[in-house]
């Protein structure tokens, strides 16, 4: 993946956040990573990488980063 991003001209002009406190990261944790972990736990699907990232971010920022919650009854109706 690293080589893909380094050598693909599509990504050559993109600029990422310069600081870990950037809003892209701050918003992705509670509305991206945390919900994936919660949904995985609810459905019994392992999410070890997301769980590790969430733990690291929680420890680093000292914030629980609680995201949206899921209702198991609603999910069961969809299946």
C-alpha cells in the first residue's frame, strides 16, 4: 500500500494533515472507527485493527470518543 500511495500520480498532489489533532482525525474517530468497532462487537465480527486504533487514540487524547450507538433489535429486523 505504501508503494501504491508513493508512486500513484493520483495521490502526488494530496496534502494530509500536519498534526494528529487535525479535524479529519478528530472526526474520523467517533464517526468512523468507533462505530465500526461497536457494530463489529454487536454482530460478533472481529475488528482488531480498528480496536487497536481506537485504543491508541483514546489513550493519546484522553477522550473516550463515543460515537453513534446501534440498536440490536433494529439490526435483527434487517436480517
